[in-house]
C-alpha cells in the first residue's frame, strides 16, 4: 500500500468516526428527550436524520474513492462498537 492510498484510508477513517459521532450525538439527544419528556415522537422525528448522516457520508466516500469508503466503514463501525461497549460498562442512574 502506497502512502497516497494509506492517506485515503485514514481520511475515510476519520470521516467515518466523525459520522459515527454525529449519529451518536443525535441519538443521545433523542433518548434524553424520550426520558425527560416521555415522548416517543422525538425518537421518530430524529430517526431520518440519524440514519441519513452516516449513509450520506458513506455514499460520498464511495463516489470519491473505494479505499476511503473502506476507511469510513471501519471508522463508523468502530465508533458504534466503542459506544456499545461504553454503554454496557456505564451505570445508568435516573
């Protein structure tokens, strides 16, 4: 793998991590509204935006470069896995 290819993978990875962070931020806000106001509608209203952000990033990466797409998929998945592991180890208190 050349340095240019590695740079594309790393660029895609960082963009994938950012997309995962945006997804988690939107999800956290929706869950907080659900818990505080007991409104299930907040989860439904934000669902399209939560799903669209990572999908848009992956589509743009696929159009730019296949290696960047690979990096962004890995970054997005690692962000999701890390968030799940973090949520399992955290104690949830009301």
